C-alpha cells in the first residue's frame, strides 16, 4: 500500500502542472479567446471553495494537490483574463 500512496502523492503534485502548457499557449498567442470564461471562473470558484478542506486534511496528497491546484489554476485565470480580447 505504501507504493500506491507514493504514486498518488506524485500524481497529486504532477496533475496541476498540466496547467503550465495552457498558460504558455495563452502567452505565446497573446490570446485566450478560445477558452471559455464561464469554464475558467467556474473551475476556479470550485477550487477556491475546495482549498480550505484540502489545507485542513491530514492526507498529504490532498494537501499537496490543493496547494498546487490553487496556485497554478489561479495563474490560468490571471492569464486568461489578461489576454482576453
């Protein structure tokens, strides 16, 4: 079971890193018109509402995921709004 916990922790850290290519795509094109504002804001609100529970959790993987997700998805929201035409 310990190996599954380690794999889960790595995945919880890695999953939010997939926001980075999206951010780079937005910055490179200097446009976010193909990304739904409703989707971005909806996902971000859910992440914000989920973050306190993640921070209070005794599960290290969930805490890591919560921290990484709020940081990187907030960057997605920022760049989506910044490059909105």
